[in-house]
């Protein structure tokens, strides 16, 4: 999963990036800097527990890639340059960091900042739609796509982001290649002062409230110091853990698990993925030669303690290609190529 961190200069987005990744990227580069890249492993106590049981040679967690993207300075009137637009299109979702703290520069208005940057995305998508519509009207090559884009253009012209415009399955296929910015899901992070950690809500967006400065300090501590520091501030868990859950919910992601002496691993997939496609997440040969999947829920496995006992109790199910994988399924794929 590749997530882009966006926000106006001074919002604290790079500080949040550092808190999430444990890196030390320079802050304050505004709209002129290069994107910062980082990867974190997704905390998953189920993988830890399975590794304790199987003692594998390798333990692998799911990962999230973060791209800390430059943005135009607030009120500068600048638009996205081609390089910045290309970077924005590479991510699956956005984390929009908005300033909810007083840095002495004036009154903060998180919702206004959110709406302003959203308007920039809508404008960028509108320009893409207009350019493509103009071409399709000239060459008459794809009347179906033209109709979809004309409907999209009407919505964008009314300042509606693509995610709020009803699209059929066919419409979504027609516009998928454009990677429209206002179609991507957004998690809003309200960056507040450590003395004001009360949750904020900005409907209809999924919103997370935290102090990026505090969380960056937390990330730099060892485990014992971190627990003591969080407790003193009344914070139950670090931002990374809360953020990962919010990001998974935003993208409707789940994880299935594989076990063995070689490796215990979590694999990230979209909710609703059938077993045959989940097999392809591991290797295309497994998907191509799929025979069946042996499935046991994580909780059942932990209760019984081994694959053998799960089979003896009739809890190891045999499922076919169309079985919809659920979160926490431990799966052994049978295949032949």
C-alpha cells in the first residue's frame, strides 16, 4: 500500500512522516522540496504469536509505503507542476495533514485548509477531463468514455470531488487510467498541540487527531521509555498503531496469514478478495495452478494449538476459488502447475 502525505507548508506533515517511519527527513521544505520516502511494518500481534509457535526462519509483516509530498504554500496561488502531479498520482490514498495548533502565525482553520487543498485536486481533475473530452469529440473514438467524462466534468465543474460523484462499474473502468486525485480516499490528520489532544471531526472525512511533534519524540524513544512517556501524556498507543488501523479501514484492507517453518507472514488484500486472487498475492503460479485452500481462523488455531489438532477437530476447512477471504484467515494453498 502506497500512501501520500499531503498538506500546506507548516502543517507538520513531514514531522508526522518522521513519526510514522522513524526517519529524520528535514522539515520546512514547503512546495520546493523533493518527496520523502519511507516504509513501515504494520504491527500485527497475530504474526508475533504465530512466530512464537512455529519459530520460523523468517517473520514478515505487512508494509505501508509513505510518500511525503511537497505542496504549494498556502495562499501562493501556485498550481501543481507536472512533476508534483505525477507523484500525487502514484499513491492509493492521501493522508491530509491540517494544522490545528497555534504557531503564532495567526488563527488556525483546519477545515478551511482541507477544503482549499481539495479544491486544488478538483481543479486538476477538471483540467484532465476537459483535455480528454476535447480529444474524444474530435476523433469520435470512444463515445462511451466521452459520455462518462462529460458527466464527470459536470460534477467537477460544480466543485464536487470525483469520490462524491455516483459512478457505475463501467464508468469507474473508463476513468481508472486517469488516476484522478479527487477520487482517492482521504484520511484527515488534525495536527494539534500536546495540550489539546481532544478528538476533532471534519465531516464527512475519516479524521484522526494527534500531535505530530509529540509522536515524533515518541518514535525516537526505546520501548520502555515510550510506554512511560505515553502514559504520562495520557496517550494509550503511539500514532503509528492508530494510523495503521485508520489507513486499513480507509482502504478497506484486511490481512490473511501463512505459516510454516520457513516463514510466518501477513499478506494485505482488499476486503472481498476471493481465495484464488489471494493466492496470486503470494505468487502467480499459485493462482494459476490453484486447486483449493485449507483455511482456519486465527482464533481457532490459537485455541487448538496446531494444524493437526485443527484437522482432527474438523476446523480446517477446504475452500475453492470463489471463497471470500476474511481477516485473520490462516491459509495453506494447494496448487499444481
